[in-house]
C-alpha cells in the first residue's frame, strides 16, 4: 500500500433497517496514512456505515473496495481478514474475563491442545504497552475503570495488526490526559500508514486530530473536506443544516434551603471526608480529573456501593440507603456514566426502560397498573426528542445519542428530588445537548437538587451554580459561579489555582 494509496473505497453503499434507511447511497474514500473524521447528528448513520465496513451486515447494497480490490464485507471474519478493526461506540469486552483473555480473544496462543498461558500474558502485555497501559493482564475486566477498559479495547484491536482502524467515539470515557495519550497513539499509527476513521461529536478533537472530515446527515454523505479548510461553525452547519446556538440558559431560581447534606463521607480507597450541601433549586457541579473519585462518590450516595463513615440527610431526615432501590424510593436518581452495562437494558423496549425505576419508586410492593405511564412516557420522549419516537422499539436499535436521551428520560420519570448526573451528554450531538441541558436546568428550577459530574467543561461551567473540585478522593475546594471558567476548573482539578475552601 503506497503512502497516498486508497485504503478503502465505498461506492453507492446503502443499508436498510426495518423501517429506516440508515445509510443512503454513500460514497466514501479513506486513504492510507490519514485520520478521517466522520461526524453528524445523532442517528445520522455514522455507526451503521462503520458497521458495514466491519462486516456486521450481510444485506447492505453497493460496492466496497479494499486496496482497490472489491470485497463483499458480509461477515466480521471477512472484515478482519482484510485488516479492518473496529472499536465500537459501546465497548465489547467480556467483564468477567481477564484483560489478557479479552485482548487475545480469537487468537489465543496454544501449545498442542493447551493454552500457552505465558505466551498469552506476554503478548497481552505487549499490546497494553502500545496504548501506554501498565496493568496486570490477569486482572478481570470488571475490576478496571471505564477509561482503562476503553484503552484495553484499543489494545485488543491493535493486536490484530489492522490496516484500517475504525474508532466510534473513542474518547467519550477518557479524561484530558488520556485523550492526549490516545492522540499520540493515533498519530503514531498514522505514521505507520494506517487508515483511521474517527467518529466523534467533539469538534475541537476532530479539528485537532483529523486530516479530512466527512459529514453525514439523514443517512447521506453531505460533504467531505480537508480539515484545514473548515471551521467548527461550518461543520455544525453542515451537520444540522442550520446554525445552532449553544447558549446555556440563564438559571432563574435562587437556591433555597439546604436539601441534601453530606457530611464527612468516606469510602476507604475511593473518597475521603467529603462534605457538601446542595440547596433547593441548585446545580452543584463536581469537577475533577477522571479517577478523582467522582463516580464512586455518586454511587455511594445512592446506595450502590457501601459507605465506611460519614452521614447524609435529605430535607433534614437521615439518609442512608441500604440499596439502590431504597435510594430511588427516597427520591434519588443516578444517571450512570456507563450506559451500556449499568444504564439500559438494551434488549428491552424504550418504554420498559424509561418506566422501570418509576414503577419501582411508586409501587412499594403493591401492584402497578399497566398503562399508567403512557402520558408521562410520551411527554418525556417528546421533551428530550428521543428519535425515533416509538416507545415499543428495542433500545439496542436506537443510535448511541438517542440511547443517552432515553437514559435521562428514565431518571426524569422518577420525578427525583436529588438528580445525580454522571457525564449526562456523552455521545450526544450539539443540538440534542441543548435540549438535555434545558431539561436538567428545569429540574433544578422546580426546587430539586442536581449534582452534575462532567468532563465537558463548557457544560460544567455553563450549568453549575457552583463547582466543587474533587482531586484524588478529596473535595479540595469550590469555585463560585462568578469565578467559574473552564481554565479555573482545569487548574483546580490539577491541584493548581486559587480555591474557596469548603
Ligand atoms: N438495529 C437497528 N434496527 C433498526 N434501526 C436501527 C438499528 N440501529 C440503528 N437504527 C437506526 O438507524 C439510524 C442510524 O443510526 P446510527 O446508529 O448509525 O446513528 P449514529 O450516526 O451512529 O448516531 P449517534 O451519534 O447517536 O451514535 C437511526 O435512525 C437509528 O435509530
Ligand atoms: Mg453511533
């Protein structure tokens, strides 16, 4: 393959799902040695286009050429044999298995009829090193963090020596430092002549890492441009067909009395001596680097994980949920950052997913009458613009961004008094983000408490009334709204800059 050779060419490719033409006569060319970004609104057809390349469908139409040779990509095995590797939007690791078994899946080294364990571990270690991970390969995947899992997934793909690597939102679970590390890896792969297709909703990242960009809308390719010829604003316009103002609504309500009080909360090894209050109508942001303990704190507050010491009250009454279910019944809701394994039952319908915790909250062991939730369901699906608006559809058939909207709808349905959000707009496009932000602000405006954990700095700064900074398991101080800028949060999260102590 020459430096400037065509690695992959698609001509007039289409894919029809029952009821949806997800990819509509797309022509798409990727060169060896380039990073080609693929962008578009939620549901535009990006993941579907990439799944075609990965051999997920036997029934696409059109032609696919790899290194100028036509190949019918009708199975994952054919795609793999042609050097195509895909890192899916939703991670595909098997949690109970070890890192090594995951990384080496499908190519475990054997010695006669036996697994060659030493060789497996050595090769796994080598793959992990390529993504800068220094983990024990025998650790079960369920014990590592989400960002580590994302890097393990990349290590696994690289282990198959691909010439075309597809990354579907690879940075959504990564913090800043990890993104920088990933970009280093990507630049390296580009130098080695790999063709990299990079799907992202994060335009600054696209502008930084890509050489060219293709924009999709409603299943069609609307443009392909050299990245140096386009601005972020132009890309947004191509995506949505209009210009979008991403302004954060000015918050109306003045915070009222303290509702949630957290005092000296510790879970050893995760977070220590954390105290804070959240008032009625207030959005408390929690800033910090990934691994600072923010999700762990949220999980303990909601009774998912234990607490070692400390106390909490809600509206003056002691709060110590023995389980997640108990927390939900007290009016807590936690939107997890990990929507696939903890957030949604992918094989169940949108309606069942959205209504499940609401039923749990209100049933109290009694009988729940089917059909009660229909009005609520309609209202929420309309409010959050879940597309397609079909409650009976299986969640797995929604695009990634629309799954995220369904996840927020599910927690809004419980009418929570305390809404804890962990990366609420991950994988959501610019337009949908505005809708979700409005819905979150509305919860606070009704006198509820919102706790917002987000790595999206404009979001954290734009939505929060004040921002607590968490670092290595400790609350190290607070930034009031007036002083909250992206730079201030970033400096504080890194242990620099001035803070109001809590
Ligand atoms: N298995 C499926 N069955 C039916 N329809 C599907 C299925 N998977 C996706 N779709 C539909 O196909 C369209 C394209 O979805 P796709 O997942 O490719 O979007 P996307 O561009 O990756 O969006 P996002 O940014 O939200 O991830 C959407 O309308 C989606 O609802
Ligand atoms: Mg997608």
